[in-house]
């Protein structure tokens, strides 16, 4: 194992290149080939807190990275009109309230709610309360007893600038970049990939290939014919249109997802502009009407031509096939409602480092990589399906989603939750119990009961417990700085040249 070739220089290619360059420290010859003429998908601007693990691994300087990518902080996602028109909630990252005895806070809230004594569930999450108030600050980990010690965050950034920034880091760590369009893939007799040939005739050989070529899956599908599991019957949106608009104040510390008749619209605030997009099902709206709807719902001046995209939700049958691993859009696509794709890039790249072959690839290593990756993708898929299935919206798309059969893995979770509000994180699944709880309740799924041990406490004790949490959070949010102000001091973007 001497030479690794990364095919593609979008977010996936450069994230993988920066990580490999940093961690492998010159052990392998790493080359990345990309084509400026083909370009990148140009979207993918909202992240989840797990990205901080990736940032730590590549020792990224957070304020500098944020300045260079016009980034803002993200405390969660606001879902407008998802359960039903006129209702909104925030899936805030991080903890909700605090445990009491050994029961989760939400069990006490469910009891209070049954008795008509509960406040809004949002009052028990510092992330949600701060997001609604437009506030942000980094957590103070030393303040373990205070909600301030538990603020969780991610980033919203310019996707093109992010790839460019990571390219700089990767090149510093010795990754070589080659410009050129691949027109052919050469194979060994064994069926492994041997090389790629560029338009100008240059041939690039390698021992191991990472396919980051985007939706086209140049190596994993076009060359290796790996096959694809289509999940459109659970996640029926298959198109998107993206368009930036001018920034409007205030700079909200969260991404917004607004449900529409045939899909949903995203809004991602960056320092220099706002990213917008409409994700929809072509079965329920045509492209021109979708574009019109998006443009009619921008909150600033349109800054570029709309970018139309098509996709099939699902994943490759094998993410690792022979001497090739697919990372990014070549591996599959889960729609961006919870901003999970960049995370799936990061976790596949890290998993590959953990399972990197020392020579000829052995099947047990490949199988383990594929088993872990499938598990992660399927659990994320289930979480996304929940947003669509648990709805009381009018319209054909929503009627379809409400009545569709759920995957068995999700059905089990829903049934358990509905009986008495219990939820357990399975192995290393991405989303925490808190995330599931927020989306269950936000989508109107209130369990029939709660943990019976709640009855050990009296109603006044529960009122006092919940009241203390809510008032402490409210006092903390009062003293937090405005998000705009914090960004302006911590990581002001470089002026546009
Ligand atoms: C509508 C939409 C919204 C999204 N929103 C989010 C979000 O908010 N959060 C999130 O985490 N993710 C989001 N994503 C996903 C995110 O955009 C991708 O995961 C991420 O950009 C990775 O893309 P990529 O690098 O795999 O592919 P691409 O950006 O398409 O890059 C492919 C690369 O391969 C190269 N290439 C292709 N063919 C050839 C060839 N023949 N020769 C040479 N080079 C070639 C291209 O030049 C390019 O460099 C979104 C995706 C879509 C479609």
C-alpha cells in the first residue's frame, strides 16, 4: 500500500484529503484529482456538533476557519409548519434539563403535561432558548452545574470556501492536487481498480482509491457496478433548488426548515449572505413552480441564478468495494433536513483511517467497514423519516408520508416511545436520546404515559424541579451576548475583495 488516489475535490474529497494528510503523516503518497470544469455540487452549508471531532483531529483553528468560510454558529434547527401549519419547534443540540434521581427530565415534563401544568418544552433546553433569543456563547465546561456549561454547537459555512480552506490544509500536509477530467478507469484482471485516465491522456495509478466524485459515483458505480439501495419510498423528495440571497439582520444562530406543500425550504444564515433552498418531490410539483415558490420566499435580494439538483435518496449496497471506498455523495444521499451529509463524510473518513488496510485488503476489514457504515446510515435515515411520517399537514405528499410503512427499526422506537416515553440510543447511532425526544414531541407524538417512577415525586415537587430548570436557563440566556455581536468579535469574515 503506497499510493492513495482521491477522486473528486468537493467537500468530501478535501475533508478526506485533509484528514489523511494530517493523520498518515507522509506514510502514503496521497493525490487528489478534480476537475474545475465539472465543479462541485456547491451546497451543504449546515453541520451538526459532531464536526468538532473532525476539527480537533485536523487541529483546525476555529476562529480562523470561521473567518475564512464566513461561518456562523448553529444551535439547532427550527422546524416551521412540520407537524402542522402554524406550529414550530426547535431541535436544539445538547442536553435537555437535567436528570432527577435517575430519570430523564422529560418524564417529569410528561407528567406535568398530563396534568396541564407544563411550560413549553423549549424552556428546558439552553440551546433552544438561546436560539430563539438570537444569543450565542461558547460553553464554559468548568460550569458543570450551570446550563452555560452545556451549550452545544455546530457551524453554518460557505461550502465552496470550506473546500478551499481544507485544500490549503491538505496541501500543507503533503497531499498533491491534480487538475483534470477523468475519462476512463483502468481495471486489473482481479476486478480491482488500477488507474484513471485524464482527458489529456495522463494516467494516474494507485493501490487504493477513494471515490469522492459526487452523485455520478465514477468509480464505485460506473466502474465497479456496486448497486444502490433506493429509499425514495420513505424519503420521497428527489429534487432541490438552491439560491443565495443577501444577508438580513439579525444573524440567527440556527438553520430553518419550513415545510411546504410538496417539500420544504431551508434557510442558512452566513456572515456575508443567506443560503436558501427548496427540497421537493417531483411527483407533487414541477421544477418551474418549485423555483417560483423558492424565489417568492427569500428574505433578501437574490444573489445568483438558482442551482437545480436531482438526487435519489439511498445508499450504495457496499460503501467499500474491492480497493475502492465511496465517501460523500458517491456513497449515497440522505436529504439535508438534519444536515447530516457532511457528518457522514467525516465518519466514513475516520472509520477508514481506523480500518485502513496494511496491504492487500482482507474481506473481514471490508465487511466491518460496510457493517458500521450501513448501521449509521440506516439510523440516520430513520430519524429523517420520523420528521415526514409524524405529520398532520394537508396535501398529497404529507398524506403519503403519514400513511407509509415504517422501517422495522423505526417502528420499534416509535412504539416504545408512544407507550411511556422511553427511548434508548442504539450502539453508536448518531442522534442522541435528546434529539429523538425533541423531534418526537415537536412532531406532536406525545406518549400515552411516562416512566411510573415519576410518581415517587409529588406534583408540587415536580413543578418546583421543572420551574427551577426553566428559570435558570432563562437567566443564563439573559446574560448571553447576541449571536451577531459574538461572531463580530470572535470570527469576523474577511471583507469581500
Ligand atoms: C440540496 C442539497 C443540500 C445539502 N445540504 C447539506 C447540508 O446542509 N449539510 C450537509 O452536511 N450536507 C448537505 N448536503 C450534502 C453536501 O452537499 C455533500 O455531502 C458535500 O458537498 C459533499 O459533496 P461531494 O464532495 O461528495 O460531491 P461534489 O461536491 O459533487 O464533488 C465532486 C467532485 O468530483 C469531481 N469530479 C466528478 N467527476 C469527475 C471527473 N470525471 N473527473 C475529475 N473530477 C471529477 C468534481 O469536479 C468535484 O470536485 C446537501 C446536498 C444537497 C444536494
